[in-house]
C-alpha cells in the first residue's frame, strides 16, 4: 500500500499566483503541476463559508476546503474555472489503483435529506480534487446524482475534471427525478426540454469529463458512471484513467419526445477497475447502447432515434464480479410506441481487458427490439489480448429477434485469429460475425 500527499505551495511570479502540487511521500512519482495563473485563493472552514465562496462567479479561483464534514441541505454548483480542493490523502494499492482516503484529515462534502436534484454540478473549467462527495438516500422524485457535468445551452461547451476524489452514491437507479436521471455517481449529460434543460434542446453542445485516480461507490446498486445524450448533434467525451468505478452506463443518443439525431458519446478508458457493488446474477458491468428510446415515456410516443453513435476504447481495464459483464447493443428499442430507431452505431475496442463475470461475459447484438422493428443498426467489435471467465452464457447476434432489416454485429478479423489473440472467451462468436465471413 502506498500513500501520496501533495504539498500546496503558493508562489508569486511576476504578479501572477501559481499553485504547485508536489508529492511529499509515496512510491508513485508525480511531476509538479502548474495550476491557474492570475487566480484568487480562498480558504474555507465551514459550510457557510463554502456556500458563500461558491455563490459568486468572479473568474478563476481556487477554493481550499479544510478537513472536516460540510453538511449541505441544498444543491451546489462549482462555478466556471473554479477549483475546489480538499485535504484528503489518497491511498493506493500495488497496482496503482486508489483505495480510499486516510481517515484523518479528510474533507467531506455531504448532502442532507433536504437536497433536491443533482447535488454537485460542475461548470466549465471546474474541477474537484482531494474530496469526498457523499449523497444521502433520497426519494426518487427529488433525487439526482452526486456529481454532474451537464450541457448549458445549444452549442455550448462544458469541460470538467475530477482527480483523487471519492464519490458515494447510496441511491439506486430509478425513473427521472425533478432534474433528470437518478442514482448515478458521476453523470455526463446533454439535455432537452423533457429532461428539464430549458425551452429548447441543447443541440450541438459538448460535455467533456476527465476522471483520474478516483473511487465511485454505489452501495445502493446505482451506476458508477452514466453518460447520455438527449440533444441532437451533441457530444459527450469521457476520459477515465486509473479509477475504481462500479457499473458503467452509456448511450450515444436517447430519443424522448423531441427525438434525437446524430449525437455521439466517446469513452476512453485506461487501467480502470469496474467492480460490482451488487453481485446479483442480473447485475451488469457495462450497459452500453449506440442509440435507444426511453422506456419511462410509455404511453407517450418517443421521437426518432437516428444516426447516433457510442464509441468505447478500453485498454487494460478490469471488469470483476458482475453477473453480466458487457451488454452492448447498437440500436435498442424498449417501447413499441417509439418512433424509428435506425442507423445507430457502436464501436467497442477492447485491448488487454480482463473480464471476470459470474454468468455472462459478453452479450453483443446489432439490435434488440422485442417490441417493434429497428433497421440498419451496427455494432463493430475489435478484441485483442482479452481474457474472459471461461465457459459462460455468452450470446451474439445481428438482432435478438427477426424484426427489422440491415442490423449487424461485425467482429474484426476471423474466428481463428480471435481464438489465438484472446483467452477464455467461451463460447466464442460464430464465424459468420467476423469481417472475414461478411
């Protein structure tokens, strides 16, 4: 076990303030990190001071939150270009993954039952470091997610960062609350009016999130990370490195009343551990779709879900303890009343991924549409040096039913090469799904 603490040094150079973060101890070296030029520095010691520091948006600021538990009865927003820093010292295991904070000197920002909606929302250029963000069990209607990065308007960009933090989400996944999806530890979302985003969809918006050396705990069985587009032409980018997460839920685009066309979600995942907070046979590690409708709309009719895309590039990740490790579908229909769910795409690239499931390693389908027809949805899969769990109930198909046309599962290479470059994937996909057989 190693520990790493950073010394915070304020340096004045030509009238500009610089923060240098330098490791004091630990087996893992880290280069000095230069933070904001020309920023203000605020130190807070109480919940009242914290709320006051966050209540004004006055440009680049760094807010240092002294050790202790800061209980808040309402949601907060970290303004644009504001860094919120706690005093937590993260512990690491021998593989370099975070284990949690040393008990003494921890900074905890905790929700109380009075919080409505999402607890902590990050603005553009905002970041969290060295903090525990802890939600409380709340009713589904007034619930939300502990940490959210959300679109703010059509064509707007929001980029945020979470480093060496612990996020605690005790709520299960439920239907939409007052501000949107409920029960996700870290959520990245582009909004439409039906997700309480304002009078118009946030089309052509961009949400980007970097999560590094952090832990997301979901004791209530909720998602660790959730990425979802509700606005046409919008993009979500997730960059995940050396975290301990839980379940990943992601969708290129979800059609609600307004429908969605041409949205994209891109995930780059490196060295993460996705471990099951809920070890039931029905638990899912990655539940990922290129495009789908929203089942909670019934009996309303969802708009079209067309030409959306989800891309996941995984390198040296681990998925452990889930009933079903990876459930991937290019076009997913959950309501017979939904409009067309056509021409959605998903790209799944697995390099050095290790999968340990209890029931199923892989469920890969071009489409699943038990309640209606989907057309021309395509799931493309590339796998190298993946290690599976051995004999499991893996399933593969162009479509989970015979409804619709042009849906395809395509796996790079041929069956022989697949069997030599991957281990313990049983049963393997049929030869007809490989590019050599298409």
